[in-house]
C-alpha cells in the first residue's frame, strides 16, 4: 500500500514582513527625540564607527567656518554703516527747555527727575548703539551729539528743571564716561580726524562751561585722550578763552 504524501506545513498567517533597514526614513523618528537623546546616540555611534566620527568633526569645522564668515561680514557691514544720533540732542533740549515750561516751579521740580532720567536714557542709547566696531561716522556723530547734550545741560540752568538736571549731573558721569569709551575705541587716525574741525574748540568750551557748574568732571580726560595725552587731563587755565554763546538750542552748532 502506497504511503500518503506528507502534508505541507501551513504558512504562519501572523508573520509580518520586516522592512529593509537601509530603506527606512529615520529622520521623522530622530526629529521626535529630545536633543540630549540625539547627542548621546551620536556620541555612541561616533565611538563605534569611525566614519560617523569623521562626519561629525567635518560638520563642526564647517559650522565654525560659516560662523567666522558671518562675523566677518557683520563687522564689515557695521563698519560701513553710519548712525546719526543728532535727534537725541534735540530730544534732550526739548525735555529740559520746552516740555514743562508752562508749569509752576513746584511742578517743574517734580518733573525734573523724569527729565533727568530721559536725558540719561538718550546717553545710554547712544552708548549702546555706538559699539567698538562702529564706523568712524557713527562715532563722530555720537561724540558731537553728546557734546550738544552736555552744552544744553550747562546752558539751561535758568529755570527749575534745568537747575535740577544740572544738580543731577554733578553725581551722574554717564555723559563723559560714554564719550571717553567711544574715544578709547577710536584709532589714532580717527581721533586726529575728529579734531581737525572745530570739535576740539567746542569741547574746550564745554569743559569751561561744565567746570562752572561742577558737572561732567571727566571731560578733561576725554579731551586729553583725543589729543593723544591719555592720563594727562589739562588744567583749565591752559584752555583758551572762547565765547560762550547764548542758551538757545545748540542743535545747529
């Protein structure tokens, strides 16, 4: 009697075909992981596989190169850009001389503290925008604007607000400190250029005015640094006598 043929093994209907690992898109999964987890996985892979380590090193070098080029381009753009700060001198003049002019003395006194804060705010804004890498034009505009603000403070002591602002600047040195920092970041050629016009004469005038009100005590140091005599502020007796002028808006001088 013939032997019956063996039964064929039934296929497992529950088995799932496994995808080819080389054809899986892992990016969505990687992007869903936390940054720390990704860093740990890359670190482990770099220690196990030299090609991964080399790729990471190459990417790091590329990143550094890109950042250096970006910093270089930003510096070039900043050195070519000129910021005009003159409107801050007009803002300070209006705050001191016009904004509260119609008020009575007691109200002006109360308002003077806010005016002092506004003037110092103008100075701090200039300091922030006139960085060490700023263009010569930006630095020159900053110095000229700060000089105008200083003269406005000196010439505006005839009413309550102006007088109180002067008292405030007997202790506050932000104006001359900012000017000194700007000059310190200028090259000697830039300092010589800014002193070629009448800026030096106007600074001497401001020094004399400020001494009369005991304000802006470091202006001598600013002038000395501009003239290449760092650390050797001049005695006021050495300054030439200049016409003081009147107390009008100094924005056009």
